C-alpha cells in the first residue's frame, strides 16, 4: 500500500470525524422573536434568521457530505485491500470515527471548524437555489417549536428567566389552569374564613377592622360558620350612619349563593 493511499484514507477519516462531531449553530431564540427583533431595528439577528430558515438545509448538507466521504473511503480501501478487507476497513473506520467524534476535545474542535466556515456554508446553500431546494424542498417548513400540551406551556413559563416576574408567572399559569382547576383547590379552608356574626354591631371600630381584612365581602353567620345567613358587602357599609346602632343582620344581603367544591372555576 503506497503512502498516498494511506494519506488519503487518513484525510478522509479525519473529515469524517469532523462532519460527525460538528453541530450547526442554532439560535437561542424562536423565529418569531428573531423576526420581531429585526423588525425593531436589531439587524445583528439577520444571521440568526438565516440559521433558522436554512437549518434543515444545512443539516441535510452535512448528511450529504457524510454520504460523499464514506463512499470515498470505501473506494480507496477496496482498491488498496480488495473486496475482502476493503469493506471491513471501511466499517471499522466509520465505527472508530463515531467513537472519536464523541471525545470532548474533538467535539469542540469540530464545532470551531464549523463556526469558522459557517458563513461560507450558509452563503453557498442560500445562493445555490437548486441545491437549497434539493436539500429542503419544503421552504415553508415551520421552524418554531410546537407546544404539545398545556403542561409543557406551563413548564416553559415557569422556567423562563428575565422576561416574567414571579407574580406574572403565577398569574399566567393560574389562568391556563382556570377551566380545569377545581374550587376545592383554591378555596379558603373553613377554619381560616373571616366572618361576621349576625348580631355584631357595626360601629366605627368594627367597620375599621372589617376594612383591614382586605376583603370586599364577608359571610354573615348565625350559630356558627356552618350556618351562613347572609353576605356583608364592605362597599355598602360606607353609606351607613355610624351614629345609629346597626347590626350585621340589618346591613347584610340575604341572598347567599353556594357552589360545590368539586365544580370547576369556570363553572363557578
């Protein structure tokens, strides 16, 4: 076997390792966000837009390159070792190349190689319309990730950082759960309910305490919390004449609405 054949196999194997190890650079943003930023004048994201739109074509370009290198190794191996050992050497070269490509140093080097020539690759794929069409016939392919479930959307919202505050995240997540969330999951436990006895006099001190609760309405009870006889609307108490003694029973609304705890919030 001549040195030329040995050198050819080594060079082809090296290219095979590089192509297997390298990964095209992806944008950390969705296509929608990239296009939004470009529309707002941030032109540095045009490179990201090209990456997104040509992503499928670039991956297919990488695949075709692999399919060109492997037959090259096969041809050189068969011509040097014949049909007995040539295919075996080709198979071993592929297996060895895949194993080598997983080494961290090789992986980083391959990606640096891609980053260096990325602009040339993108320009080549985008300018050669026929090749671009051949690599990716569906030009209108949606490159934004599809969200498959409400739970996935909640996870994305909860794990986002810098865009939404904790209160905003909680508000959105709770809003997504509104139609399926049960009353029992969010209702106030009976022992924590703030109520007013029907015989309570609504003097200045009592009214002040009621306002401090922060609630717009309070249940009025008879014997205990299990006997709700009315609803006291805090806003309506502003019209009361505090000089005259008024009980909660006289100021309350007697219509009391009930909802089962196994109903959904949308039903409530």
